């Protein structure tokens, strides 16, 4: 074995062992035991079996057919696990599907069949063997691609249901993590699939890609702290609806144009305390009440400043038309949001 081969074995095996170590941590050392952490651990373990088969096949000689077919079969198991994991990370009080074992039927069938594949049959070069093996291989990769596609659809559905401006920190972390996870599986799938198409890329590319992906994903998992949360962070709460109600009053109904609009006044309109109203605005708008109001006032002022009849309006008039009660507060807010004065902005953007 050449030095390059040894290096490739080390790189491939390191990722495999890292994935197993991460799975062991999730299963036995993680304080918070959740179904999602268990599913993630199982994905890592079964991927390790799959990658291990690839490493042995690439560098070993006379690998028994049972290991080849069993290794391929694990992709039929990983697909459903990925779908369940993505669902569990985005669905409140998630439980495995009632008939989840039906999704495992293809894996079970191929895994059991691998025990009956003899070396003589597998090494026989005839049309029937090639057709059977090629058909199994194509089915496995289409099956895996299908589940990656389904997982991505589930994630996109969640994104539409939870606009980014209304997402909590935990929700953003999960969505970011699942995006990376799906991209990682796509890269692994592509690296293997390209190999079966006339050996477009070397077979060892798959294990190396897996190693890179698993190292990156494990780092992001700890950085985003996704092993501490699950789909329950998407539980609907009154705060989201409350912010939508506040936004409608201030933005859609343009209450920001009223000079005397106040936190107290808005709170009375929605029948909440000023503390609660302020808390919701801070959480979802990432601004305090005054900045939230002034932001939309400045957007209104900018439209007037660059409008066709801008020269017919004085800066003072624009300030009052935008909802400000004084020119000084207008100038201060404008400079805070735009980094320049209203007069300079008009000069720079005038047609």
C-alpha cells in the first residue's frame, strides 16, 4: 500500500470514527435524551457502517459479497431516518409514524437477501448478475435521493410557516442546522453517484467527502446547540400572533405617522401591558419601541426626499409628514439609520 493510500485510509477512517464518537455521546453521555438525538445518533452509526464498507472495498481484497450488499442496504435505512429526524426537529411533540416499519421494508429485504449472496454468484460475469446488481444499486440511490428530497420539502414548508423575521433564536438555529445537514447528504450522495457513472470520480471520494461533512456538521451542531432543542421550539405561542397584530397596527395601518403614537397607546389597542408589548417588539423586531417606530418613519421620509416633488417640501415639512414631532428628533433618527443627514441624502439621491 502506497503512502497516498495510507493517507486516504486515515482520512476516511478518521471521519468514520468521529461520527461514531459523536453518536456515542448523543446516546450515552448527553444529559437531554430526546428522540431526535437518538435518530441523529442512529444516522451517524449506520452511515459509519456504510462508509466502512466503502473503505474496505476500496483498499481491501476479496471482500465478501455479504459486506458489500449489507453496506449498500444501510442507505435504505438512513433515508427514512433522515426524514424522521427532520420531522422531529420541526414538529411539536413528535412521535415516530405509527407504521414506520413499512418504510424499513426495502432495507430489511435487501439486508436479509445479502446473507444469501454467494461469492461465486457475485463474481460471475454474466448478464443476469450485472442487471440485478445494477438495478439494486440504482434503486438504492434513487431511494436515498427521494428521502433527501422529502426532507428538504419538509424544511421548506417550515420556512414558509415561520418567516425569518418572526423566528426565535432556537428556531433559526434548527433551520440553519437542517439546511446544512441536507446539503451535507446531497454532497455525499453526489460523490457516490458520480462514481457509479463510468467512475466519474474515484470511489474513495465518497468516504473522504463523508469525513469532511461529518467534521463540519458536528462542529455546527455544538455551535448552534441543536442537540439541546427539538421540534417543540416551533410550538405556536401568543407572542408570534401578538407581534403580527402590533405590526399590522404600526406598519399596515401606518400608525407610525402619528406624532403622538406611544407604547402605552399601542398596548391599550391590543389589550396588553406596556411591558409585554415592549418585550414582544424587542424579541421579534430586534429593536426597542422608539427605534421600531422611527425606522418606518425614516423609510417614509426617504420616499419623499427622493420623490419627484421633493424640492417642494422643506426638511421640516418632511419631518412632520413622516410622523416626527420635531426637526431635531428627525435629524437624529435619520442619521442613526442612514448615517447621513436628510439634506445630504436628498442631494446624493436626487435625480
